[in-house]
């Protein structure tokens, strides 16, 4: 009887050990499988060739019979910094960097030839050795489709992007040149062809803290300091970075007891004039209120709003509009 119990216990222990070992093995297999999926969903740049003798960005010219619309330095539109969604066949991979857009149309009074565009462009990228990531229609997955539809950019001449429509398949290529990484999206329809080429580069923050000392220097030199204070969109609520700027204004005023400031709000030309006027006034008052809350005597302050009446730039680009959205500290 004792012998039977011992044998039974040994069997249970061996079964448990085997089960535990199998579970560990399954866990390791799962880890390996997940790693494989992660590689598929992204792009393994170590496996991408660095192409030689292909010229300079954007690396593409118009074939005979076609021309680049609104061409300037080989591009129809150019953006110093943008993001782009790229379909790998299994998922969407986001990149960031400088973006060039080439829009092709018929040359010499001829209509656009979609077959000529597709044959010329795809053959070119294949022959130079660019790696084809995907060719086909928009994915069926609604989540991936929604991400790809973010590929829409408004430039000086037009708005361009990947279109979700019938008979408009697209392709994604990648390559390296002189150590830099490039992603290309290509799409055409019966009216035009587009190449979206991005040189990948991580975003670099170039904004430096605008200190009380710098504000004082600018006011002494020009009579005012120009601040780009962060507010919530279409509101007068200060964001955390905006609060930091206001804290520097407090230091400025505490260090210069005889300095009085007119706080003047300005907007870009988006929206109507009446709304812009109200918004600029609200933002100027928000800054003044924050200063008084922090102990600055209200008698040393004024608040005004000018809406979009006094732009610093032309409002033609998003960058210029950002320059026009500002608060000025004017000495009085």
C-alpha cells in the first residue's frame, strides 16, 4: 500500500514538472512570436540598402510626357517638418522628418497618363534598388484606414494626400542614401500622380526658454518683448508651458519695480475678425490676471487685444500663423 502511494506521488510530481516545463516553453515561444510580429510591424532599417549615385533629394524627375506641377527645386510642395503614416502590409508605421510632395500632370498640353506615370515611377524605384514594402489598395481594417487618411498636407499651392478611392492603389518604398533614411508613398488616379517622399529625422526642440533677463533686454532695445505663450486652442486658458512664461514675467516685474507693461494679445487670421478680437482680449486679460494673482500690482499693468490686425508675417503658412499668435509686453 505504501509502495503504491509513493509511486502515485512520484507520478504527480513528474507530471507537474513536465506541465511547468511545457508552460515555460510555451511562454518562450510566445515571446519569440511577439518579437517576430514587432519586427514585421515596423521597419528593420539594418536590412535596407544604402543606394549610391541616385542624385539628391527628392531623387525623382518627371518622365517624358509628364511634368511636376508648380515645380520649385524639383518639388510641388515642401515641408521642413511633418509626420507621415506608412502602411507595411500588416500595420501602419509613423515616420517624421522633412517631406517633399511631387504632383505630376500632363506636359505640353496633353492629359495626364496614369499608365505612363505608374510604369515610369515604379520601374524607377525598383531599378535603383529601393525596397518595396507594400503595393495595393487601402487596407480593409478601419483603424489602419483612419490612420492613413491622416496623410493630408496643405501647402502653398494645394492640399495633397493619400486618397481612399477606387482605382487608386498606392505603394510604399524605403531606401537609404548617404546614411539617411527615406520613405516614399506613391499613388495615382486618372487625373494626376503623387509621390510623397520623406527624409526621416527625429524632431529637435529648438525653442529656448525666454527668460526675464532676455525680456528686459528686448524691452530696453525695442520697447517691447514678443512672447509666444501657449494657450488651449481657441481659448484663453494657459497651458503649463504658458504658465512658465508668465512666471518669467513675474521675475521681470519684481526685479524692475518701475517697469509698467501693456499686455497686448494678437491672433492669426483664422476664423472671423470678431472672434479673433475677443480671443486676443481674453488672452491678454488672462495673462494680466495671472500676474496679479502672483502679487503684481494691477496699477502697473494694462491689457489690450488687437485680433489679427497687426500680423508679423503674411499668414500664408502654418509657421507664419504661429508667429502671429503672440502676446507682446509693451512698456508704458
